[in-house]
C-alpha cells in the first residue's frame, strides 16, 4: 500500500473513533465527512442546545502535497499525537492552526 493510501486509511480510522463518541446533548449530531478524491476529512457537530444553534468542526484534516495538514483539532488527546502513534513521521504532519512562522518550533512539518 502506498503512503497516501495508508494516510487516508489511518485518517479515516481516527475520524471513525471520534465520530462514535456520544454527546450528552442528544439534539447535537456528530457527522463524519471523508472526501477521498480531494482529500478533505472532517468530524463536525450540528444541532441545538436549547435556543442556541451548535455547528462546527471537531476535527478538520486535509492531505496537501503528500502531507497531512491538521486545519483544526478540538480533541483533548490531539490528532497529531494519534497519527504519530500510528507511525506517521512528524515531518509529514503540518499543524496548520499554528502560524506559518511558528511551525518551525512545534516539532512537526512546516508545510
């Protein structure tokens, strides 16, 4: 299996695990989105908390130029840590939510 195919599989495994987490509020649904053609992957929440609309990502990952770009990570454990545990080299993971000038200091890829 080539590198990109393996990355896609691992990203989808991680998203699947996070999509199974039950929320306390049954009116908020968890959605898993995997666009394997353009390499966009998300877990997001949508619903209502009393009179307030809830909508937003928990995780957003893209694969760009052979690297995994974590655009947003709202988890406690950290998706980057989960990817490293699976064997993905840190230089292939970009923490896109860090400013480009600061990425050289985070121990992961710079993009």
